[in-house]
C-alpha cells in the first residue's frame, strides 16, 4: 500500500507534541475509544478553519459501549487528564456518545478549559420526522443510559422512539476502517431489525447515535434511501467553532495546521496510517499515558 510522500519519516523521538505548535495557536483534543471520532474531526476541519487537531484514540480500551459506567468514568477521565497535561489543548471534544453521557460532569469539574460532548441527535430527529416515529441506532450502553432517556423525554416525548443497540456493528465498522471488507448484509440486517420492531414500518428518521456510524452513512442511505439518516457531527463542529470564537485566548492564525493522531495501543500497519492520512492527519504516534513517544514510521 502506497503512503503519501509528505508524511513524517525518521528516527524515534521522545517529545511532547510540537508539530506547527508555533504557527497555530488553537489546539483541539478529540477523544474516542476507536476511530469513530474521525467523523467529528471531519466536521471540525470543515467548519473551524486552521485549528490543530490531536486525535486520541483509546484503541486499547475499545469498545467503550461494553464497559461498566464506573470504569468509563474513572478510565476516560484519567486518560484525558494525562492527555491534557501533555497536549495542552484549548478545548476538548469527547467524540463518543457512550463516554459523553457519563464522563462530561467529572471532566468539567476537573478542567478549566471547555469540554464538549457528543450526544444522540434526538432533538433534530424529533423536529424532522413527519411520521412521528424515529429510530435510535447506537451502542447498547447509549440506548440504555439515563441521559438518553432524558433526551427522549425532553425532545421526543410525543414521538415513537425505537431503540436498537449493536456492539457488533461498532466492531465491524472499526475493523472495516482498518482495512477489512464491509459486510453490507450486516447493514441490511440492522435495517430489517428496525423495521420489524413494533411501529418500525413508520420510521422515517434514524439517529446515528455512535460516531462510528456516520463514517458509513452513505451505505445505509443506499439500503434505505427513504429514511433520513442524521448524526450530531455538524452540530458539534458548530458548537466548537462558537466556543473558540467566544474564547478570547483562542486566536486563530492563518497557517496550515498539522494534525496528529495518538493511539494508546500501537498498530504499526499501513492500513492504520493510511486511514488517518485520508482524514487529514499528518502523523500517527503512540500515546503511552504519562509520555508521548514518536515511533518510527
């Protein structure tokens, strides 16, 4: 597999992130357990101009959707505090619905910088639905969280909300993005399962409640084009942009940013590197927790 020629090469360095930090003053830390948060990075890059994105993928802890709530709060909070100390971002985005629903309160207490979460687009779906029947496709944990219940009660109390949690789909998309073939039969099975639920034939809007899912949104649209498939990506990017504009300490500089991806478990494969390069990242590094060591390309 051929890699882009401009990508970093060289020997192993012991360093904290420094690429272009002198030319771009706004640094954003985006966090997820796998690569699903790339759907959020994509929207931020499109909306927010020359910001420097550091994407922390806790692939060692993937998937979060199967982890107990207490573990998630303790583990993700500790990891993000370490990353904040190393990367020194102006703002953090938790690009994981499952983590956002439980980790946000603690992090906002512990950090002085803005922390933005990602939650299912229930409000938007309720507004768009003509049949008053929407579906939430997410991880099992997200579909069952108290926070999700509150969103539904607040914004879709008069709607029929059909929930489907699938860890299998999350794992499959993660594997697909790392080079495996996409199983379209699995996607068709998901759609058929939604339609078979009580009231499922009336669905006209589906909330993609896991950040992995928008990365294959076009495939779902091919299978069921009559449904509206929506996610929170653009809304999150808009909020990030507004927050940066309101923060007088975060001043954008007209320079080409350098984006870095960090992995908590190193996967030295062409597929991993190519994935991040395709989404605009300039280098892939290993995040060891209390230090960040650049590995050989």
